[in-house]
C-alpha cells in the first residue's frame, strides 16, 4: 500500500467527519467505518463514492451500492414509512457489508473496486 495514496484517501474523507459534542472527531485509520463513523445520508454516501471513483480513477464496475446501503432498494414511500416507524409489507433489507477507509485505500491503489464473490 502506497503511503501517499493512504494519506490522499484520508485527506479526501477528513472533511466529511463530524465532531462529537466535545468538538473531537474520530481518528482516521484503515478500520474507520464510513457507514458508522460518518453521519451522511445514503444519497450523500452515493455522491461521496462517485467523487471517490472519479478523483482516484477507480474502476467502479464491481461496486454495488446496495451491498453497503441495502435500504436504498426500497421505494421512497416505503423508506419514509419505515423512518416514521410504520410497519410495511416489504421484506427487511439484508445486513449491509462493512465499508471502511481501508477498502477505499486498497481500491485506490489497485485502480478498481474488488470483486465481491
């Protein structure tokens, strides 16, 4: 793994961190979970990932947004009703795959998103 690429990915993610109530932000490391540690909506994550693929020239052909954000497969009315705590007949989404900075670093170094078999 190229140290410079690691730093570039850290620099790319840094502006998206939100400070906690004490004004501190979680330290960036390869295990940093984008889904858990950044307070972004699924649409914001979609934009973040698109920007990542463009900036780092990563082939995104094997990236599956729904693997990391399965709840996006619901239609908008179903998502709204679920957010309101209402039960709807749609099946619950599968558990999302983890998405970490380490994965972004590996993809940036390889120039492609890894295959998920």
